[in-house]
């Protein structure tokens, strides 16, 4: 089943697909859906990532339903709709952590998911399910090593330089208020506050 789902998603435009056991990070409301299908798209190659990700989720859900399994689509973070059931789960579930559980990447010093091939340039979405999928070994800690390009280059000095570890998920990687305040003062992109230097300067995936 893993191969069928992955081949379908890659063929339809996904850059990476991972399968995870997310039992330990689920809220009780959705704890019966202990497996996660993590889907990533390279933002540099696809401009309309939200539309593509939602389409890939819908395709995955259709396949799971046809096989008789339950599912729950967690939309991309940038496609949040307030007041819905899913919106109430956002504080309890993150695509980044699901992706680390699936082996897609680790949380970098900039607080973003880092993939060895695409770097911090993936847009993510997740489908939860009770299907008996084979799951990957979770990534347990950051793999940025001694690199501090994002830390040294952050114009707001919001990045602490700490290294993420699964066993210490609450370590502060980013002073979010400082980051948000700086972005609000910068030139907006598509009507939204923007900076993105920590993404552009990351050596992982830069050659793409």
C-alpha cells in the first residue's frame, strides 16, 4: 500500500512523501488515526502549492476510502480556515513534526523543516489514517551541525542558534514575536508580511 500511495502522489506532483507513526503526538480527539502520510512540494518549482497539496490530499483520501480505511486531511498551514473542526486541531498538530516522524527531514535552527534535498523550501500537508502502513524511523535531532548561516544572517536576530531534539520539543529555536515584528515592517509579498532570508540562505537545497 505504501508504494501505491507514494507512486500516485509523486506522479501527481508531490516532491516527497513519508509515512509515520504519530501515536505520541496526537490529541485524544484523533488518536484512532495513528498513521500519517506526510506530503511535501518544492515551493521553488510550484507556485500554487496550496491548490496542489489539497488536490494530493483529496486523491489520497479517495484511495484510502476505497480501501475501507478512515482518514482526516490536515490542510496546509497557509490554507487555514478559522471556525472549522480542523482549525481547532492546529495548535495540537503540526505538519513539521509529522514530517520528522516520517523521516522526511528535521527541524532546523531556523525553526523550519529541513529536507536533505529541498532544504527548508517544502510546503507540507498531512493525511491521518488508520490504514496499516509501514512507517519510517523518526528523525531524533537536528542535522545542521556547526552551520549557523541562518543565525548569523537573520536581520532581526530572532534565531537563537539552539538545536532541535525530539526529546526536548519545547526548546526555543526562534523568538517568534521578534520575527513577526520585523516581517511586518518589511515589504509585503502578495499582501503578507515577508522576510525569508533564513530560507534563501540555507545551503540545503539551494542548488535547486
